[in-house]
C-alpha cells in the first residue's frame, strides 16, 4: 500500500533552507520515493492555510517512508534544515 508524507513548512532562512532542498531528493530516491509536489504558494480554496510551503512525497510503503525519515542521509539533511524552517510531517497510507 502506497504511503504519502505531507509536509507543511514555514521558512525563516531561505538560503539555509535551499541547502536542505539540495540534499533531500537523493535521500527520497534511495527509498523508492518521489516528490508529488514541492511548491509554493498555496492557494486556499476554503478554510485557512497559514504555512509558506507544502511538500508531498510518495513512497511504495509506509515502512519505506519511515525508513527514509529515519535514515542517516535524511537525518543529515534535517540537521541542515534546523534553524532555517519549522515543519510538520504527516504520514498517510493510501
């Protein structure tokens, strides 16, 4: 069963966040994942949205998504992101 990681992001240091964005794709690919969307701005059609950026990743399974998130490669990328952005990560099986 496919799994999606949805990330809400608020960026405080764009230059540092760009370094994180450069590191992340290889870590996602290593676990069979791909970016479904990686963008801004978000257009609100109904309700409220208070984040700058929305990212969605698709993985073959929940286990692959969790392995990616906990991997050494992604943890390094995540450490680069520290202080550059606040993010909420959600994992959803489809």
